[in-house]
């Protein structure tokens, strides 16, 4: 686990590290605006590799519409943090199933090249 405090630092770690999960947390979503904009500009194939969790206030935990609107894989309200392990597990399984066929096809294409 590495605390990232700027877009530049996140960009660096995405280039040199093997980042799989990103947790964005702030009581006010506006505090995360710059990082969210950066993530939204990533190439789709890079963004698909990242499991992004947003923890903030005044959201509906695990709500599919809000999760989509915020462009994250898991949305959690601070009041529901004690359910984090269950929410993470369920959401991560869904995400892995969603991209399973995509990853299989991609790896076959890479093998053939």
C-alpha cells in the first residue's frame, strides 16, 4: 500500500509499478476531482487494469448507477466502511468475471503476435 498525494505521483507509479487497486478517499468528492480527471483520461486498456474504489460522503454504497456516474468499480460511503471487506470481495469478483473473456482474448492475441 502506498499513499499517493498528487496526480504526478500517481502517474509515476502507474508507469513504473504494477498498480492493480486504487482507493480514493475524501469526505468531499471535490477534493478528488483532479485525480478522477486524470484516471478518466487514461487509455481504456490501462483503465481496465485498475480496480478503482471511491470512499466519500453522501453517496449510496454499492449503488450501480452512482458507481457508473463516478466512473469507479466500487463506491462506498464513509458510514459503511465497516463493511469494506465484504463489499470489496463481492465487487472484485464481479469485476474479474466482467473482464475474464476480454483478458483471455487479449492474451491469445498477444501470444499470436
